[in-house]
C-alpha cells in the first residue's frame, strides 16, 4: 500500500471512530435530556396544578365571605328601615306617659314596642348607650348642634340625645345624634 492509501485508510478509521464516539455520546445525552424534559414537564404540571388549586381555594373563601357580607347588608338595610319605627314608638311612649287617662293605651304601645325591640335584638341589633354628661367623641357621636353649656362642667359634653344610635353586630349602623355644650 502506498502512503496515500494508508493516509486515506487512517482518515476513514478516524472518521468512523469520531462518528461512533459522537453517536455514543449523543445517545446517553438524548436519553438524559428526554428524562430531564419529562421531569421538567412534570414539575411544570405540578406547579400549574398547585396554582390552580390555590386559586380555587381563594375563590371559595372569597365567595363565602361575599355571601356572608350579602346577608349582613341585607339585614342591615331592613334594620335601617325599622329604626324610624322604633323612634316613633319612643316618641309615642313619651307623650302617652304625660296623659294619665290613656294608661291602657300606654300599656299596649309599650307591649308592641318591647316585642319589636326584642325581635330586632335577636337579629343582632343593639342600642348604643349615651347619657347626658358623657364626653363628646366625634368618632362615636354625631353632633347635631352646639348650644351654650348650662354649667361649667357640661362644656364639651353631651347635653341632650336627639336620636339614639344603634349597632348591628359590631358595626355601627346609626350614630347617636347629640347636642353638645359649647366650651
């Protein structure tokens, strides 16, 4: 054999070795990359599932909270519409007490008033207790007007309660309307 033939033969053997080595190297990489791809896909699907599950849980909590708020606001509007009726009953009781001849009428009106008040209290309504002489707080009271204080100790304090305040649960649905003494 000539030198050229030997060089060609060596080159062919080297090419075959290179191709075989490359094929052997590529084969494990392909298998490994296929496994890695599957693991990556699995991880991505798990992440997607967990996010979807968390989103669904948040949706359930949000809808439950909205439902509870809807029931509260529904009863709140009913309570607000009933408050003027309670005010009228209180005014009627004040005027009937002045008339001594209408004792039976007063008893009947008082009975109806107490029944209505007890029913509303069972549904969560409660009075906000405010007395004459209490310190005025703008966060808790609504000042209707100011008048000159009849005495020094009533300056900046509540002189009269014009309208009672009410709470529904923990929420104030109507602040008490008061008259305060000017300081």
